[in-house]
């Protein structure tokens, strides 16, 4: 006779079992970071740290188990964990996301380091402009970590700017936001920006279809598409921002893999002095540093 299963419905809702099963299903479906996804989603659902899951004894309620199953089904369709949760962590911040906002990347945290270096050379106080604010990751980090700075940020998406405003309020910082095309019409800031930052869209249009489904289907293409050679926005920013820059301004531009030399050269041709690059945690050049000092 077959042994009767000793599992009770409560066992079916036991955290470790749920994570194990979810991780296996995600892995079998070829979803990247299957185990991490399963663990992060459950720990966020339970409001506990990921490392506390292993010792979590209490079975989930029926509602919690149903919600977890819904989230795993969404992850199976390659929706990123941050989109499922509607938020992302970036440096000291928890940032709300919506369909308009790019998920801020860990690589961009190192770009912020380069910006903070430029701010610190000015004794922590200066006027900063972030072009293409997205979730507000860069602008809010600078405002929070260097509170003497006056931080301005632009985006051409109204939806994006609504989210930036929310995120800035949650972080308790003040940003000056502009719903404009790149830097157009910012005459009141003429010759006053001391640190210009941008993480512009930089994927070559022809490469968009090659991106992982998490990016291709879930990040807004307006945050990704950098034109035929991926460099459209660098050309425009380096030209159009000139009237806003103070003499001696630093420019920090996030770049994609293999774009460093091209962007340094674009800067040189536009009259900037190339200062070098800043690497990300993996050791890859992630930001190009330029200096504006024509006078
Ligand atoms: C790669 S995302 C960067 C978002 C954020 N700064 C970050 O680092 O996570 C680029 C941002 O530029 C914005 N953008 C695209 N075209 C723009 C334009 N013509 N003028 C202003 N912003 C633009 C997009 O809406 C998007 O938020």
C-alpha cells in the first residue's frame, strides 16, 4: 500500500518549501537568477531579510501563498523582480518604479561615485544638472549624499517626472525638475552648472531586440534607444549643454560597454578636455569624465 502523504495544507505553505519549488520552476524555465528571484520575492512579501528565510518556520497565510504564486508566475514571464515589487534599491534609497521608469542599475551606483568626487572637489557645494532623470536614482542620491548641492534634473517623460517627484519626497530631498527635451529652454541656468551628469539612452537601435527579455519587454524603450550607433544622446548633450556650463565644469556621462573611446572623442571634438574614465564594480569603464574650460 502506498504510504499516505503526511503533508498538510500548512506544510504546502511552508516558506522553505515554497522557495525551493519556485526556484526549481524558474530554473527549469531558464529564468536567470532563479534562486535569488524566488528568495527576494518571498522575503519582500514576508517583510523579512533574505538571510532570515531559512529559519522562517511559520506557514504562509492562504493570501500570502496566493500572492507569492502570482509573483512567481509573473517572474516566469521574465518580468523583473523590481517591476513585480514596484520598487528598487539604489545606494541608500528605495525608489518607486512604474512603467515609465528604467530600473536603476547597480553599475550606475559607481557613476554616482564619480559625480560625488567632482562635487567634493568643490567642497561639497555646487549646482548639479542630471539629464534624463529616470527614477531619480542619480539626482536624488547626489542631493541626499551631498545636501549642500543644488540639484536640477530633466526628463522628457511626464510620467517619469511624477515618479521622480515622489521618490525625492520620500527621500526628503529637494530637486528642481524640468519636463523638457534634454536641456532645452534652461536659459535661467546659463553658465552656472558646475557638474553635469547623464546616463542617457545608449543602446544601438539595431541591438534592442538582442537585449534580455527583462530589459527588452519591461524597460521603456525611450530609456534605452540611443540611435543607430548608440551615441545620439552624447552628441546632443555635449553640444546643447554648453551654454549652461560654468567655466571649469565637470561632465560625467555613463557609457555602455565599448563606448568609452567614442564618447571621449566626441567630447574632445566638442571642445571638452577628456579627464579619463571611472570603472564600475566589475572593473569595466562605466563613466566618461570631461572638463569644460574653454575660457
Ligand atoms: C537610461 S535612462 C536613465 C535613468 C536614470 N538617470 C538612471 O540612471 O537610472 C534615460 C532617461 O532619459 C530620458 N530621456 C530620453 N530621451 C530624452 C530626451 N530627449 N530628453 C530628456 N530625457 C530623455 C528617459 O525618459 C529616461 O528616463
